[in-house]
C-alpha cells in the first residue's frame, strides 16, 4: 500500500507512531486532523510531508466551499497552519504551495494538484534512487556493500512506493549489491529501529540494528562502505538538514574516508536559502528524550535539549543526489578498500 493516498474525501495514511507493532490506518478528513498527524509524526519524512500538505489544502478547499464559492482567505489561513506544522522540512510548504496555486480554479482543481504532487513524488523518488545507486556503485565498485542508514528515508517517508535513501538501498539490493545494512536506531523516537528495520525486514534485505553511538566504532572496524541518508532541506550551497545525528555521522565518515551520500527529491532543495545557518531547526518536547516509548528513563524534572534535526556542512557531504542532478560539494570521496 501507499503511505499516503486519497480515498472518498479523506487523506488515508498509515500511522507511523504505531509501527512496527500495529499497522493502523488513519482517515483524515479535517485540516486539524492532518496538522495533528504531522505534529505527532504519524506522518513524517520530508517528501511525505509535501504530499500531506497538498492534500491538507485540498481538504481546506472542500471545507470552505459553499455553493461553488470558495472562501480563499479561510483556505489560505488553513494552508499556513499546515505549512507551519513542522518548520525545518521545506517539502511541507512546497506541497502546500503547489496545491494553493490552483485555488482560484476551485476545490476540484486543488485536489487535482494534490494528486499530481503525489504522482510526481513517485516519479521523482524512483529516479533519484536509481541515480543514487549508480553514484554509490561508482564510489564503492566491485563488491557487495555494507551500507549504514540513519532515521527512515524509505517508502514510509514518501507517498509510499520506494523512498529516497532507503530506496537507493532497495535498488542496490535488486542489483544484488548489498551484503547488509547497518540501521542506526535514531534516538529519541527510534525511526531507524521502528521503521527502517520494519521496511528492510518486509523486503528481506539483511540488516543489523545498532545504537546511534556505535556507528563511528563500526566505521573504525571497517564494517561500513557508504553512509546513505535522506534530507529535510538542502540549501543553495549544499548544506543538508536531516535527522539529528546526521552531522556526527558525517564527521565520522570523513575521518574514516567513507563516502556519505544524500538522496532527496528536487523539492527538498531550497535555492532561496544560502546556507545551513539560516535553517530553523525544530525543537521538540523534552519528554521525547526523558522517555523511551512512553517509559521514563530520567527524572521528570530533568531539562532536555531535543532538536529534531541538525545541519551537516556541504564540505562533509560526498554527493547530494536528486532525480535531476548529482551535486558534489566536496568531490567524490573514495570508498574504503576491504
């Protein structure tokens, strides 16, 4: 199934907060429900947020339509709520803007625009994954690969057919070029453990889960050929915002001479933003750090620092791959010899 789809006037999505224990399906019929699903991460992943934002505007247009007359001011106010639900991922506002562009033509046109965003997501991500697999093979030729991932950039992070960074892993697996995948658990919300492991397991791709703090050690032991991650925003100079912990992986990879490849659609590239210092990094509830899956792991009064993302400087990135281009801010880093 798709991660996101449109059915009988509702945005239909799998609740990513329930995985891997339950595969709950949500049917979202109001803007409030879409915003709440985005904020609690039932819908997450930059491309998926873009699609959800577009469908949220379609819901708003239908809600504020009376006898063929749309209250455009009300729809635009709802659209701003949607676009602001998570500030770091540029795809969310991009998807909202794509749907808003059709507002003057009525609710049906807005829905058609949202459906195009979903279909285009499939096309863009498929091409990006093929491009990224080619880049990775060029960096680490002539052997089955040991790949390290962080967070989740699979089908769950998109409209739901392939994914971005994890989609590149699937493409390499189809070429029989994956020995195994190391999956960072991705604290504090364990998207790697809960979601990436779930996707790899369903695909039958060999993988092992590790705590985030083990990644550098595994690189030092020669167990990682390439790091492959997604992105939530890529600035004009090639700086990359992604799940917290990505920056540390990039520093470790650079030290060990291991390439790090970022895979994302062009909608993640924000040419209007010069560099990563300008990115607003979302700060989330301290309880996400003080608790693990709802269970307290620290005294309740403990203050916590909980940025959802970090920014990796362009010079630490080997390649940024989209459906349209390959950007090499640093120039290719040779893969490790075994």
